[in-house]
């Protein structure tokens, strides 16, 4: 299975750097087995039925991008260097793994200050990442980070413009409640409370799971044989309640529809034993064609970039040929791509592949 199999021509102007306003006004491509329909996200109820269950990722994006200064005293007096920091994840010992630019400008043991309140000391460097210990913890750290930090926009947006106050709302779901992500579960950005209420009123169930999306979600695939690609690990949790709700929906004949690839990867991680079960920990599950799905019946997701692991996941669910037809249609119809782009509802033909290669063998 070659990387070139997941390539396609994507005009750069179709990559969105702002979302639709209001968020539920984004476009929705519905891919049924025999038809592709162009709609709006507010039309989603037309393709759902009572007893279906949407699985939503309730992670909250933290303002993980910081700009600070390192000061150093020497024979020629005090020198300063501007250091850009992107927090990646907290460690169990209280330190944070982070990307530092330029890393070579900071020595182990030196302090970086982010305004008047927040500061961090570089304690170690591992695999190109810095391990930082901040001067604050708990609620004090959260408050200082909210003041000093910016939303960690995807690299392609950050290259075009800086984050602003709009992104603090735009790049956060309306049901975000568990802080820890450094990238948004973007398929969920299309939901507003009015749409959630309308779906609940027609008998759609909602289950909340947590997967803290990491910066690794933007890493490119660099190997030609995609089966040898190593996925980044992300922390997630499927609670007892969430697992019971999903199992009950399956038993009643309803469809389980994760919203976003993050929710899908998490529930499939929790079902690697064959049935959904409570689960907590880090997952590096890699889903590509041949994967055997245990839980997922359909998927709501955005449009993904060429050669990405997310596109491989979509191909695993609905088939490589259908992906090509859907994406050809999306480009021709000028759907907007990636994090702030439009959405799709992907419905497999005979149900997702459940007889392919087991993830344990991947």
C-alpha cells in the first residue's frame, strides 16, 4: 500500500483559514452508497434516524502557543532571545513536553519568561522536544496560560496569519469541557447548541468521550509503504457510561456514528477486544484499508489533506474507489478543506469492513 495511492490534486485556495459563520452553516457532503448529495450542516437530521448515536469528543483546546524571552548574563552583559513555545502534553512529574523555536538558543537550566506572571525552566531535551517546568501549577497555571497563550492553530493557518480572539471561540467546540488538547476535534466545530437540541428532540443519542488531540495529528507521512508509518500517541478515555451507551445502541439496532476521526480512533481503540469496553490510556492506533471496524457504522468528518493518515482512515471505512469519487466531487464543487473547512457524512455500503485485518496484526 503506497503513499501515492492517497494523493490527489487540491487547489490551495480550497484550504480554509476561517470557519463558516454561524458554524452550523458550513456545507455538508453526504456520501451514501449510491449517491452524493450537497447540503448544509443544518440539514444533518435528514440522514439520521431515531436510535442513532453520535459520539462526540469533549476535549478542550488549551492556548498552548506561547511567545517569551530567554535572558542570559555573560561577559558582554545581558542578552535576550525570543523563544516560541508550543506545549504538547503534560508529564506525570508536572513538567510539560514542548516544542521550542529556536531550541538551540536555550540551555538546560535557563528560564523563559512569558510576560509578568508565567515563566518556565528548561530541564531537559528529549527527541527534539524540551521538558519545561513552570513556576505555577493548578488553577494559577491555567489562569496565567489563558492570559499569555494563543490558540495553537494548524501550521498551514499559522503560516498565513496569527491567532486572534476569534480563534478562542472558533477553534473550540460548544461542548468542550476537558482541557488538554493542542488541536481541535474539528468535525465537531460545526455543531451549535440549537442543532444539538434539535437532534436530541428527534431521538438522536449523544455520547461524550475524550481524546486529547496532539500536535502529531499534523505530522506528514514520510514513508512510501504506509503500513510502516508510526502513529503519534494521544491520551483518551471512554468511561463506563460511554461504553454502556454505545453497547446499548448497538444492541437496539441503532447506528454508532463518531463525529471526527479522533472519536472514531478512540472508540475503536476501546473495542479492540471485539466489543466496546471502558478504556483509558494512550492510543497510537493506525487505521488504514484492511482495518476491521468493531463499532463504527458511519462517520462525520471534515475533508482531509492528500497523503494524510486521516484520508487513509476514511478509505478504510468506505473504500478507496469511493474516496476518490467523493474527493473529486468535493474539489469540483469547491468544498472547503481541513480544520476550518466543510463537513461530510460518510455512510459505508454494506456497513464498514468487519472482516479485514485485525488491528492487533497491523
